[in-house]
C-alpha cells in the first residue's frame, strides 16, 4: 500500500476541530460560581505588576481591589505623587486589559 501525502493533508484539512479559547470556557463557570469578580481582581493586580517597571514595582508595598476600587500603596512619597497624577490612565489601562469596566476608581496611598 502506497502512502499518499496529499491525501493525508486533505483529510486533515476537512477535520473539524474543537478548539476554543480557554477564556470562553472558563468565564461562564466563574460567573456561575460567583468567582468572576475575584478572578478580575486577581488579574488587575497581576496587570499592575506586569505593566509597571521594576522601579515602580520595588516601591509598591501593596495592591488590592475592594468594591471595584484599586488600592495601591507606594512607599516613596515623590513616586506616589507622580503616580497620583495618572490615576485615570492606570484605570483605563487595567480595564482595557480586562476587556471589562471593572475598576471604577484608583486610590494611591
């Protein structure tokens, strides 16, 4: 029996795949079990640490989300004041990454 490579490629081209992004599968389960807000809060913290450079990360003491507000504790006073000027930009950046209007306010302290 002769192996026909073109025939095998055609079989693969007609094969139906069941590929679905993991987010499309997990989001309904998170919503059903009431964990979607906790997931988004954890993701917002991760986005903060991923997008800020090592200099800002070094002075970040705590980041948490409570009642749709992102609280960021910065140890350096000058850096805290500088970041306070861009609270709206931080809020927009995190909400864009989350693809949802989750963070309503950013509090720098």
